[in-house]
């Protein structure tokens, strides 16, 4: 079964949001047009408590994009974003979610960040997405969303590790940092994943 994973297409990651990705809104029409081609569509949602340890505002004398340790791991400190129940955490109203069978929330533990839709960054807890997909008989996942060099990329790496054939749709994602995205693409390809434009999707 082929599955489309929509990663974190939320207001705070769109232009004008707290952690807005340049041209992030441009991916939405493409992803909307693709959904009917897939047997299964799922979405992930960054869903942080306001005291989340990845927020610079929760660290004295720290600013966004500085680094610290969180959960024993290196941690980039972010502007407050995708706070539970607030507008910035909502999915874009432009995104078609009618076909989405499941919405997987992540980043809910204030003590550790969670870029991937499958696990927190320390792989201490699973979100349940992997078991859900395997239970539905999924063998191949196609991934789009925001941001390419973080949540999309780490979702892809974990999908590969879990044994799914993994394709990132390059025209269906945008990065925060282009250099970081190039490094992430290298990692995905090295581990056996593919980076393709959506025009080259072959679902046979």
C-alpha cells in the first residue's frame, strides 16, 4: 500500500508564522492535488506545551537559534511555535485533510524535541505512526510538508529505518536552510531513500 505523509503543514511553519518557512505555502496545492492518488493519507502535527524545552523563551539568557542540551541531546532553540490549542498549531485552512485517516501529534513532551513523525529525537518514545502504518499494510511512504531539513527529513530517515520504501517529494517540501537540506538529502539517499519530484511518482 502507498501512503502520503503530510508533515506539519501548520500556520507557524508557513510564511508569517513564528517559524515560517520561505515559500512553504507553495507546497499545499501540489499536495492537495496528489492525495486522491494514494490508498492512505496521514498527517503529523507539531503539538508543543507552552513550557517546551526547545523554546528559547524557556531558557534564561538564550535566544532563538542558539544551541543547548535537551534530553541529553544537542538542541537548537526555536522561537515559540505550534503551542497546543493556539492558532499557530492549526493546520492551514488551505490544506485538504478530508482524506487523512489519522493525525499523529508529536513534540508533546517538554523534556525532548520531536522532529520525526515516528519518534522523539532520542527515540525514547514512539508516536504510534510506525505501528499504525504497518497495521494498515503500508509498504511505501511518500513524504511532503515542512520543513525539509528538519521534520520532513527526520521522518524520512525513521521511515527507512522502520523498513518502509521511502520517497521524499522534493517539490512538496521547503527547507529552513538550503545547506542543511542538501546534507539531509545526502543522508536520506545514503540510507536508501529517494528524493523525487511529484511528477515522477509511480504507484504501481
